[in-house]
């Protein structure tokens, strides 16, 4: 079976049955890899809530400071994803680099509660922590797919990805709720101490994996920009990534200001905020279940368009939220639930399309471009959100972000992707020159 046909099965919704997934977990290499991923994902979700709450509740951060704090975490994705992808392709031992990234994140996150205990915690410390964690997360991501391929045979990629997707959604459910509860019970800095240990557990699991990775790619001139050249030469992926970039930029407005908006303007507790954010993960579980069925019913391209709308339209409930606390919580939870479902549908359909059409020899470098389009624009959105939030107020800024997110679908509507029903090997070669 060719690589394109293997991925085509995934596009059609063939995700494997439960017994085969359980069988994959019985394989030691994958079980350790899956455990490392799952535990660090929970830690990531705690960090997303605990560090902003530490800034707001302990250091009186305003909209501008929150914008720069979010930008510090996301700036490495803008600067390092493309060169990082080229670097990872040329390495012999990417697993070791992932271990280094985990240990480094443990040290960086653990420094926050230590500084708090010593009464020397400052906003500058949080900025540096977020930036360092962001750099190490980029390192982890660009090496990740190589290690995955070393512990899963090609015929079982879909089964493994199904398990990892479940872990990601479960972490999105458990992490914010646990983070909110830990912040209320222990304070935000001490909650981060719990988070730091998850990176250490991940490093230990990765260290116990024994598997041979693919050999490094040969060095070549202009290798750094090869992925970008491929994207710009192919109209449909280019417009898809433009839509992803616009959606990610505008959604960052909400990401940046949500904790500040909920804690100050809506006067919600840390526990309520954690519960609301957890609804995103519940929606993600529902979306992961629904996506293959939507693809089978309407095709891969229309599912991508549906995912854009399903993700962005529910977010309009966030600036609309007002009234008694139960009503506000219900509106915010509905927004997160709908958006979580939509983003899972979008991720599964868009990633399936991209993996099918990207030439294998360019996969890491093109995925570096994809990471830049998705994550790299977020620091710009964070700074814009902080600036506009200070100048216009939180609610008007959230209106701008959510309206822009809804309009991002125009990029993909203008591309050829709405007409793609399913991918075959001949279609892929004809459409994208692979």
C-alpha cells in the first residue's frame, strides 16, 4: 500500500477498531511514547491557565501585559518552526532532543513556584518562562513525528493517531478543570509545580524507548525554503494555510484576553474558568468521533469548510456573554463546546488532506511551514489583542477577533478544496505534482 493510499483511508474515516488500538498499546515502544505524550499534554493545559492567572491575580497584569505574555510563549513558533523542521530532518537522534526539551521545560516551569516562594516573582520572570517553554516546545514538535514513525509501523499510523487524538481531547477536558482547582486550592505558582513534574515523567518515558529512527536527510542547498516553495507553488494548500493563519490569528484575540475578560469583566472564579475551558476538550472528543462520519457523508474538502465554520461561529457567544453568572457560564461553555468540536473536525480533515498531498521528501519542511501558519501568527495576534484591548476595551476587541475568525472561511471557499471529495493516488499526483 502506498503512503498516499494509506492516508486516503484515513481521509475516508477508517480509523481502526477498538481492539486494534488496544493491541497497539500492548507494544512497549508505542505505550511509552503515548504515555509521554499524554502526561505532558495534561501539563500543557495546566500551564495555559495557571501562568496567566498568576499574572492577573498576583502581579495585577492588564490587557497589554497579557498580550505580551501570550506573545512570549508563541513567538518561538513564528521564528523557529521552519528552521527547526530543516534541522530535525538532518538529525540522527530526535528522541534525545525531545528528552532535552522536556527536561528544559521542567526546569523553566519549576522556576516560577521557586521564585514565588522566595518572593521574587515578577512579570519579567513569567515572560522569560513562557519564551523558554515556547522554544523547547518547538524543538519537541519538530522532532516528534520522527520518533512516532520509529515506534509505529506505517500500516498502523491511523490507529496510533486515533489514540493520540483521544489523549489530546482528554487532556483538554481534564487539564483546565484540574488547573482551575489546583489554582484555587494551592495558588497559581504552586499549581505549576504539579505541571512541571509532567514534563519530567514524559522525559523518563521517552528515555526508556528503544527504537531506530529514520536516517537523517542529506544536506542540500536552499533546503530551508524548500517547504515554503512547495506551498506557494500549489494554490489549494496555499489558500488553505492562508485560512488557517487568519483563523489562528483572530482566535488568538480570544486566547489572549479570555482569562482577563472572565476574571475581571465577567467576575468568574478560577474554578469556573477552568470548567468553561474544559468544555473545549469535551467538544474535541465529540468532534473526533464525528469527523470521519462527516467526511464519509460530504467528502474531505467540504468537511474542511465545515470545520472552519463549526470552529469559528460558536465563538461569537463569548463577546455576547452577559447576565447572571449561570447564564454567562452557560454561554461561554457552549462557545467552547462548539468550537472544540469544530476544531477537531477541521484538524482531522485538513491534516489528512495535507499529509496526503505533501511529498514525503518534503514532509518535515512543509510541516514547518504549516506550524508557522498555525502557531507563528499567534504572537502577532497576542500583541494586537493586548493593544486593542487597552485602547478599545475587552469586549470590542473580542468582537473584532471572533468576526475575523468567522470570515477566515473565505480563503478556503476561494480554493479548490470545497470540490475535493476524496483523495486517491492519481488525484494527488495530478493536483499537487507529488
